[in-house]
């Protein structure tokens, strides 16, 4: 779906409200839901090879907004005072639009999808992104299982057993006898 160095702008609270596992966490502790979303998207970003920017709405929180890196590469943005996540995403789409990359906006807010599309971005619904994240997690786990099943001794079954023993003795520094 995504190309290398494409940018995925994610409306953080929109995803938290739309993904069932995060909505449950949100009801208990919003911070845990945010952390879980960031962990999931960080893993996905590494797998998909794109830049993920997660925007959290701090509309009613006084201050200049904040931005930090999560796990070195993923950017997390808290909006400025009196700026909604939608407005911030629209501003970022304008800043990041170029011929060389695609900009995707992940939100289930249909009005925001239309505005982002009008600015040159492509839309991804919360449901679509959740499916992509879950699929990437399945593929990562399958690759890990496959790697762990690789024989530790690739010569096992290829060389005669007496030669394997002799090489093992040499490896352990026990001589060539």
C-alpha cells in the first residue's frame, strides 16, 4: 500500500476511539491507550518503511504544542493551543506535499478525509490502518518463527558424521584427532 518514505499522518485520538482494543484501554487510562497506539505504530513504521507522524489534539491545553521522537524515528505531535488535530494535520499535509512521496492521512473523520484529499493527501480509514498494522504484526511474527527454525548447523546432514565430529573438535580447540 505504501511506498518508501511515504508519510502517514495519524489522528491519534481518532484511532484510539476507533480501534476496539485501544478504546477499552482509553476507558481505564488514556495514557495507556496512547502508549499502546504509539508502540503499534512504531513497529508498523519499521515494517512498512515509511515516516509516521501521530498527531494528538491538545486544543484545550494551554501552551505552544510539543513534538518529540518516539523510538528515534516516529514523530509525535501535540497540537498548539487553539489548534485541533485536524487543523494540524492539514498544516502538515501542506508542509510535506511533494511529487516524490505520497502523504496518507489516517482518520475516520469524513470531513477531514475530504479536506486532506483536497490538499493532495490520500486517505486511510481507522479500520484500514488497523488491518494493515495487524497484518504487518502477523508477517513479522511469521518471519521471526521462520528465522528461529533455521538450523544452527547448516552442514548438519550434508557432511558425513565423522567429519562433523572432527570439525567440532577443531572448533572447540581440542585438536584434529
